[in-house]
């Protein structure tokens, strides 16, 4: 019984499956018939249009043939008339050319040939003027004008020739005056040269006493030499007066007459040459006399000094020769040494002197050997001083050696310190060496921690190096002034290697510092990138949750501001993201029934027709809307995005028909795998510490909580127009009209969306254009992939250095200007700016300025984006 019941159930299921299959086949058959009907209608429509086009072409060809025949007859008639006119025109041109050739000659006539050319013009006019036809009056006027111009030219030539003659006469007069003036100056120069020669003669006379053998004293020699110097100065002054006169008046003394080849020089030139020769001779004489006088003065002074010295020695000898025997005894020599040299001659030294200077049997030292005696006493005195200096030197050397030993010990201690510093620098180098390799795989926070550790190692190395440098520098302090030079030299030689090692450490430390700084900069850049990525992802989450919950701007702010105090604190900010939906799904997904599935590519190929997508189909609907719209003359501009990609309405219809046919063969398979739930696009991972850092970076300067203004500035969404598109007054493409066209590089703020427009299958946004504050709907991208808007437009790049100021206005009183200068900051080329307030013109200066935040350091202020002459300082990224 159980087996029979199972068989009935199975048969029932088979019957149900058979019914479903028949129903599906019936549905497919109906769909196929509908598609065939559509195709047949379109085929008939195409054939009718093709027939009309062929009839239009034939009608146009017949009309063209008729026009061509009429045109040929007209051209033939015109050709005959043109030939006659051409012959007449040729004759007129020949006569006109002949007359004009003579007129041109008359215009360039000179006084000598004017009459002949005037007669030639009259003859050619009589012969050719009547053949010039329509040019007759003009030729007559040109000939009259040519004669008038010739007469005026001849008059100008006559005036010019008269002026030229007057100019020559004036030049001749000036030449004669210049010659007379030059002769007068040459005579003045001759007088000056005569005076200079007299001065040179007086100089030679003054120097004669120095060259003679007269026994002059030193004072006499100095007095004569002084007289020679005065005479020399006077001679030089007179000679200089000659040369100065030539320098000042030389151009006036030049002979104005030109040089004639083969003729002797003029008298003025010969006189000047002779005077220059006399001046040179006078200069040589004076300088030679001065040089000779100075040389002879030195010789005369030495002779006079020798005579005075001899007299002085004789007086000294007589002073100590008490017994007046013309000899100095030992007692007298000892007294002379004490009196003259302040030196008591030791007995042994006196004995040596006596043995060498006094002959056997003589009573003492004679006057002839007195100078030798003085030398011997001086040598004995120096010998005694040398003994004292030797003792002092040996004592000093002993002390110096002790100081050197102490300094050597200090250098050794410093060497140990340098070793420690070198070791510390080496450790720092080992720490920075692998940083660049580690940077690729590390997160920004880990890089910052490692950078802090490395900087601490570098800091310790720098402290060790500084301590070593300080210890080496103190080695040269506190030296005894008597031994300072020697100890400094010893220190320089012994500490040279330490200085070399220290000198190497400084660039090594610099390199480690640079590598660490570079690593830290990489970490900061990576942190900035990570923060920007986190911000983009967080804003995705915000907009996703806003859409699924249907929040407006106020509702979104209230979702963050839990306590309703009008501000968002950090805990509120973090709490929102902790409770937000982070599984981001495709909210624009629409489950498709099997009959509505998009045609397969195989179906398109089977029909052999060009296939379009929904963009092209929507173009027909857009044309109907445009016909009723007063804003457009041909088609609704909003549909240009829908058909982007090149498909027109007719091609789209063909493609749609072909796709419908093909879909019948694949719909059952596609229906079995068609998704019915929105697919998951992304799971947002938002760590709380990252969200907290993001919150801090978005705060206004000096604030601890986020105001409504700062919040809405954060969540604003900008789109940049990358291809010209239309802004319409409604979301639906079919039911909208044009507001205006959005131009390339315009920026709009998104007020709603992106949302799917079902009729065309494209994403649309409600937006506000910054250019004129107009609001409307625009298409983000066509359904064939053509992009019209792309997310962005909130960042500018500085292309020319400018300044960041606290206020929008750049004008004001002196105090305001002073404060403005104190609060400005240079913004360098290449820096990136985040827009806070869109650029607008300052009326007082004509500058276009915007409020922004610098990405580099977070500074906020006003920047000029365009000058009042059109110079661009910042451009949209």
C-alpha cells in the first residue's frame, strides 16, 4: 500500500512538471511571436524609409541635371562677354602701364632733368590717354599729382643743397677757430715745459753737495737731502702740471686738418711731438737726480756716522785712560767694562782677552785695538748670559716634560671616550640601516614607534659625541702661558687622530639623522594616506547608513549628536561608527525576472545586428520629452548621457530586437542563477583609535568638539564634471527639462544620491553648482560606461607661491595691514589645499579667494586662487 501511494505522488509531480514545462514553452512562444511582430514592424518601417530615401535621391538627381544644363548655357554666354572685356582691359592696362612708367620717372626727377621728363610725360599722355578707357580720369589725376610731387621734390633738393653748403662753410670756420685755439694751447704748454726744465736743473744743483767728498756731518747730510727732496717735489709738480695740461686740454690741441697721405705733419703736430719729448726728458732727469741723491745720501750718512763713531770711541778711550799713556791697563779695561757695558769681566776672561790682544812686553790695549777690545768684552758678557739662559732652559724643559706627561694622560682618557662615542654611532648606524626595507611592510603606527626608538638611539649617540668633543676641547685649557705654545703643538700632534675620528663621526651622525628623518617622513606620509583612506571609508559608511535609514542632513547630525547639545564630541563620533551598519551592500540592485534579462551576446551575434543598451533605447523617449520642452530645440540634453557611447535611436532599436530574440534561448538558464538579494560590496573595518584620530584632524583650530558647520563640511560630497553634461529639474530623464549644461571641470555639491533612474538604468544625483548656485539632477555615468561626473573637486593644488591669511579681506587701515603681515604664512608651489569655502571674488582687490585647510600641516585660512589679472595661483585637482 505504501508503494502504490508513492507511485501516485511521483506521477502527480511529473504531471505538474509537464504542465510547468508546457506553460514555459507557451510563454516563450508568445514572447517569440511578440518579438517577431516587433521585428516585422521595424523591418516594414525601415523598408518604407528606404523607399522614401531612394525617391528623394532620384528627385534630387533630376533637379541637379536641369540646373547643370542651364548653368552650362549661362557660362557659354558669359565666356564670350568675358573675352571681349578681357581684350579691352588688356589694351587699357598697356596704355595705363606706359603712362605710369613715365609718371614714376617724373616723380624721381632731379633739377637737371625735370624739364625733359615733363615734356616726355606730355607726349605719352597725348598718345595713350585716350586708350585708357575707365582709367582715363585716374591717369590724368596721377600725372598731375606726379608733376606736383616732382616740383615739391626739386624744391626740397634745392633747399637741402643750400643747407649742405652752409654746413660746409660753418665747418670751415670752426676748423680755423680750432687751429688758432690749438696754437694758443701749445704755447701755454711750451711755457709749462720750460718751467719744468728749470725745476729739474735746480734739483740737480741741490744734489751736488751729496755727490762731492765734503766732510759733512749727519745733520748736514740730512739738511741737504731735505733740500733735494723739496726740489724733487717741486720738479715733479711742474712735470705733472705739463702732463695734466695734456690730459685736460689734449683734445683741444689736436690739429683739426685731416691727414693727407704723402704730406709732412702739420706744425701743431710737430710742436706737440717736440714738447712731449722735452717733458719725458725732464721727467727722466728729475727722477734720476732724486734716485742718485737718495743713494749718495745713504753713503754720506754712513761716512758721517763712521766719523762720529770714531770720535766717540776716541773720547771713551781717553775717558778711561787715566794715566794718559795712550794704553788701557787691566784695571782701566775692567772700569771701562763696568762703566760702558754694566758688566764685571771675570778674571779668566780678562786673562784671555789680554793674551789675545796685548803683545808681550806691552803695558796695555792701544787705540787701534780698542774696537776689538769692545767686541771681546761683549762676547764675554754674552757667554756669561748664555750660561744663565742654559740653566733656565734646562729647568723650563723639566717642567714642560711634566706638563706633557699630564697632557698625554688626559689625551688617553679622551681616547677612551671617543671609542665609546664611536661605538654609539655604530649602533645608531646599525639601527637606521634596515629602515628603508622595513618601511614597505610596516604600518604607519609601527613605523612611528620604530622611528621614536631609533631617534632615542641617535640622541644617545649625539650625547656621547658631544661629551667626547667637550672633553677634547677642554684638553687645551688652563695651560701655563710660558709653555702654552709648546703644549698646544704637542696636543695638536697627539690628538690629531682623535680629531680625525671625531670629524668622521659628525657626517656619520648626520647621515643617520637624515635616514631616520626620511623614515619618519615616510611614516607621516603613510599615516596621511591611511588616514585619508580611513576617512573615505568612514564617509562611505556614513552615507550608506544615511540612505538605508532615510536621514536628512539634520537627521544625520542628530544620529551623531546623541545628547542634542548641538556639538559632537569624540565619544559620540566613535560611538556612531561602532553602532553603524558596516556591511555595505548594493542598494541600487534590482532583481530581474527571466523575461526582463538582458540579451546575451550570442543572441546579438545570431541576429547580426548592432546592439545598444538602455542608454540608446532611452534616447527615443528623450526625443518625445524634448519636443514638448521649451528649454531645448532638438532633444532633451539629459539624454545625451543616456546614449553616450555612440549608439543612436535606430541602432538601439535594432539591437533591442535582436537581443529579445536571443533571450528566448537562454532565459531559462539565466533565471536559475539570477540573484534575488543585493550583493555585499564591502565590509568596512573602522578601528576606534583611527576614528578618534580622524575626529581630531577634522576639528577647527582650538576646538575639542565638532560644530554643525565642521560636521557638514566633513560629510559634504563633491563631484567634478569630467565631460559636459546636462542638469535637469527632475530625477526622471523622461519627465525632466533642462536647467543648464554643466561644463567640464565644474564642481557640484551632491544634495541627494547617487540614485538609480529606472527608465534609463543610470545613476543620478541631485546637486548644486558652485558656479551659480543652481540646483538640479545630473547623470553620474551612462549605462555604457561613459563617465560624466567623478567624485572629487574638494582639493586644489598650488601652482604659484602665495600666502595664507586669517581674514578674507586683504585691505584695511595701517593697523589691520600690520596684523595681516604678522599672521601670514607662505604657501609653496605643489602644496595641496582642502576647500572649506568655495572661491569668491573680493571686491576691493578683485582677487578670487577661498577658505581652505593645508594638507601639509593642517593650517586653516584664506588663499588667493586667482589674481585680478587672471594669474592662477591654485588649480582644481
